[in-house]
C-alpha cells in the first residue's frame, strides 16, 4: 500500500541544503594507538595480531573502499571482485593497488603476493574448494595451500562455550582458522558470518561504525577510523534531517537480480536484516520485505521471491541494483516486456532508482547513499533536483527510458513520469485551452473597467456635474 499521496510536495529548504553541505565532522588528531598483541573474535573465530598488516588483500568492493577510506592503500598487496565503479573520492588511491582478479582471487594468487591479511564482505571469500556443503567448485582455498578446512571455526563455531543448533546443520568448509595458522589474518563483515547465529539481529548504522572501529584497531589507524565514523555519521544525520524536512514516508523494494530459485525464475530482493534494509530505513523508506511481524517479512540480507509477491506489495519506488555483472537497464527491459509487470503502477510510472551494488553492501558510502536516496525520491515525485553526494544513487533519464522501452510490451511516454517535466493533456475535451482562458480573463477585466466608468459617469450626471460638460467649459475658458 502507498503510504503518501503522490501529489505531496517534497521541497528541501535552502537551510536544509546548507546544513547537509556543512555536515562535516570536526577533525581531531589524537594519539590513540593499538596495543599489540591484539586479540579479536570475528564471526566466532579468534585470532591475534602482533602488528598491523602490511600486505592486505580485499576480496570485495565494500572492504576495498573501507581500507581506501582509511588511507591504507600502501598497506594493500591487492584487491579483487569489483562490482561497479570505485567511489570517485577513492579512485586515485585505488589506482595504486594491484587488481588480482575480476572476481575472487585464487588461493595461488593470494600466496603469490604474500598476503598477510585477507578481508571480505561475504563468507564465500574464505570458502574451501570444492565447497562441500553445496558440491560447487566455486570455492577459493584448496588442499594445495591451506586445506582441508574442517574442525572448529570451519565446520562449526563453539567459541562462546556452547554450540548453536544452527551451526551444526552441515559443513561450512570455511578456511579462516587454517589461514590464521599460516600467519594470514582475516576479517569478515559480520552481517555475513558463516554461522547465521553469530550475525547481528539486524544491520544498523552502528554495524558500520563497529566494522570501521575494528579494522582501524587492526591496522593501528584508530584516529583515522574515528574521523571516518564521524563523516559517515554526519551523512546519516543529513539523510534523517532531509526526511524530516520533506516529510516523506515512501515504501520501497530493492531488486538485486532476476533468476534466483530452483526454477531460475525468482527475484532476488533486499530482505529485512542486512545493509539494504538499513539504508532504506535511513532514507525514510519502508522496505516492504523488512517489516517485522508482517506476512511479507523476509529474514537475512536477501531473499528470493516471486513476481506476484512484489506486484501485490505495490511499492512507491523500486530500487534496481547496478553492477558490472547485472545492469539495472536489463531489469527494466524485463519489467516492460511482461504483461504481469506492465499492470504494476510503479512500472507504469517508471518510479525506478538506480543504486550501485557497492552502495547497498556495507561500505563507507552507506551514509552518502541514504542522503542521495532522499534526494532522488524527491526528484521522482516532484521533478526537483537537490543535493548529490555522488554515491552512485540516481534516477534514470526519462527520454532514455522512452527510447529504451519503445519496442517493448509496455512502452513509456514522457507523460507517464512525473519527473519528466511533461504533463499529460486533460482527459476532458470540453475544457478550454489555457490561451482561451487567459483571453476571456482579459475581456472580463476590460468589461469591469468599462462598467465602472459608465457607473461613475451616470453618478456625475445625476449630481448635475457631467464629466464632459466640465471638460468643455474648461476648454472654453482657456
């Protein structure tokens, strides 16, 4: 159900824009140093660092941007699996780092660069190859390097003194303990801990800050980490201020890709416990698959659903993931070439928002993405253009959408999209055009003036003081 009128006006005031532009953290340079040896427990696996890593490898873009944001490019031996464009503010630093692979680096590549620390957004980056649980050959670490990967921290997680039933259901085959035994540290983003029982109940802004704080401690850049936290917190605050000022309360669904499930016909959407849900909530949007205690609620970070489920929920806006491996425009082609989707109001209005995959995963651009989501939502509903923090979140060009869908089952026209600036003609053929209404208004005004003049002359005549007689007399005297 729609939660607000589409005619509501969302105007961000000049004062708000100034506040957003000035929401920069106060820089304070302290001397907080990490005390080594540093023992941490990350996703149920204990490890000890005796010094900062010097040859780190990041296996996912979110972690790559975290390290670059903390100025650690000189401590990186390589990076891998870039989903889309690196955030422009880190592009210069990124070019200093060796790209090991388009997807996951192999264990041989990691050993070749002598990695002493590996960090990732997803547990699959530490998986054994072949992956015993799924039977897939898509893992990373083989018996030639650190495998076999079994035992505590690989097959099960009992580090807290108890064994959850959830982590005894099967073999994970994660190789983090084996890497530690070889002197290679690891860090896994906690919303994707191998054991679901060790993940946070729901991702929040604090989840982002905790990740930065722990990485900062590992690399002994605690003050830089604090400044980065302050900056991201300022972004989230700006997003919340914008939401309060606009007063919007939109419903939304994020579509990652099409083709999940056993039949390959499902739709992979943002669920109620991960970073997607956090970003949508921070932007004042209700994730329709993240509403607790509702029939539509989905656990974890993502879920595979049917087209009927999405259409029935009828979101105000549909967020489309942009990634090198699955472009947002391909999803639009699919939606506009299906009779079922063509009937959906949000498809008919083309209320789409493009969001980079890297902005939807836990990363330093989460706060900026929330700000830009508010801005783009304002644009979709009013056509107004507001602040842009260049997180990659954007609306689509209306003319491009018209051209793109022209030969599909349900093509768009500019009048379908409120943000195109082109209004639909009136449905009532008896209505007069604007120029005729204006002309009638002019004639009416003239008539009123003439009538007022006639009344004035009549009144003067009755008083025995006709206007034209007085004028004639004055002329005669002259």
